[in-house]
C-alpha cells in the first residue's frame, strides 16, 4: 500500500475506544461491536480500539452506533474518539469506498440515541493559514445543533443527546471534508458520570 498525499484519497478514519465502568466491562463492548452494522465501512478491532475507515457519513454512522449500542442507563460509559482525514502518512488501502455514504445504523442510532451525554473535543485543521477561522466555523455549528458549546482550557464542552452530538459530528466532518485537506477531531464522550452528579450539586 502506498502513502497518500493530503486530499489525494477521500478516506475518513475513526478510532473508538469504549470504557464501561462496571465489573463485567467486556460484555457491553463486545456486544456493541457485534450489534453495529459495519457493511458500509472497513473495520478492525485490536488491543486498544476499533477502527472504521471509509466515507465520512458511513464512518460516523458506525462510530455512533458503537457508543449508542453500548449504552445502558445504569452504567457510566466513556468513549474516546479520533476522527481523521488527509494525513500524509495515511495509506491508500484498508477502506470501503463506493460513493454512497451509506448509513445502515441510522434508524437505530436515532431511535436509541435520545439520552444525554457530555463531550469535550478539539478540532485541528492542518496546513491552513486561516486555521482559527476553520475551527471557529466547526464550533459554531455545534450551537446550530443545540449542543450549547462552552470554552474550557484546550477543549470545547458540549451537552446534548447522543443523537444530537453525532449528527453534529456528521455535519462538522462533512464541512471539513469539503473544505480542508487534513483535519483531526478528538472527542471524549461521557454518560452517567458520577462526577457530573457531584458537580451539579456543588
């Protein structure tokens, strides 16, 4: 496989690591991997994470389902996400590209994703002189999706339903895909955190 040049091949990638805070933590991870429809992406699960590669909408569809399928209302669940496109060190293989932007998990994600989550994320636009303007545009889109973006040191904080959040990620990455040759979005998503309960009562 040969290395790509920035913007040369439209492969979007996402690495996801799930952390259910419970004794039997492996079960929800493995169940979610099996329940997520990966027919529209290239997938690989290794020691650290699950990787999806393909077209932006399809990658986000699978990445969304992995978190939503692992959710239960009694468990503190954290998801670590790294979305990327256009890295000069990327490879041209290991992807599923057919031009359809298929979202086989969309109905499931919409039906089951109506629970509140908190998210911290950072967006990086590489090789752009006006990168701060591009970051501002991406963050501004979060408000349009009802996620109430708030600035914190080194990150932006979002709060909304899981469906709202992943719909926003889809819109943000669609914008980045059209306007930027190389970008990375890193996010941590949390639901049912006991720390949030303590913070809310302070």
